[in-house]
C-alpha cells in the first residue's frame, strides 16, 4: 500500500488485506470551527452520494480530501488492479461517521475508539496510524484505539470464516457519542448471497471455486463502489 499526495488550490465541499496506493488532496482552510453534534442532531442518513471523504487527521491540521478510488485500490500499479473490499467498507463507514460533525469533516483526533467484527488488516489499513504493508492507514487514528472483537466484546470470528454478521463497526467520539454501522440486507446489500460462503470455502482450502469467487467478488466491488451507496445502516446513541 503506497500513498501519493497531490495538492490542489481549492477545497470541494462535500468504506482483504494487502491493499494499495492512496490518493488525497490537501488544502489549508483557516479558522475551521466545526464541532461534534449531539445524538439528536445527527440525521442518521445512510445514503452516500459522493466518493470524497474530507478529513482533518491532527488537531490544527489541514483539511484533506480522500478519493474513494485512490484510497481503496488493491495491488496498485499492477495488472488486475482491484478494489480492496475491507478498506472500501471502512471508507464508506468513515463517510457516514462524518455526519457527526456539523461541517461534515471527519476529525481523526476526536475518535476515542473504533470496534469492529471485521477481522482483517483492512480496518487498520484504513483507520490506523500503525504501518501495514509498508504504509500507515489513511486516517492516522492511534492503533490502540482500534479493536477487532466479537459484537459483545468476545473473540472475533476467524478471518477465514467471516460472514455478513461480522460486518459491523462501532465508533465512539469525544464526549461519549456513539454511532453503530451494520451491513444491510436486500437489494442494497454490499455482499451477494453467495460471496461470503465462497470466500470462506476458498480461504479454508477449496481452490476449485476460484473462478466462481472471482465472479462474485466483481459484483461486490461494483456494489461497494456504486453511487448512490446505501449498503450500511446507521444508528446513533
């Protein structure tokens, strides 16, 4: 995973391990005063209509714009370049979490904890300041604030056996506000009905299904990349 930064002059307003090259744009914007909303003020909107995530990673830092396509590419610069599903989901979660601030800008330094059941490197590769595959994650949240666990705090599902029920995030913000994110079912679902079962079989040694898995994966890539995106439900507490 290698990052490249390109500077721009203006700020435009406005979610399987081993992922690739990152793109962002950075703009200094003096006097940003955006603050966290309380639970009753957050809309809980679930529809995403932009592939841009605006973020301030450190207190007093500049606003950066992360682009979905550049942030979640896997095996960047090689034939067969594809979407990293783990980071793509994390990117969409971060976009939804940004509604916790009155200006819609995600502030990494105001995140107290991130819990998820998605047991892969992906949550760290998207959110953490720890280096994975040679580079730190996009949002530079201290690694000790990120926890992979069962929904009730127990052991997570092994990475080779993940299911749709493991696709959840819980984010705690400064002041105690919490937002919960879960995969939805039906026609807006990220995963096709067969994808997770095929992935588990393949991860556990059944290589004969590689072709079927690849075909289903392409559908999932399309689902998580498409706009408008509504594949994750939001609950605010």
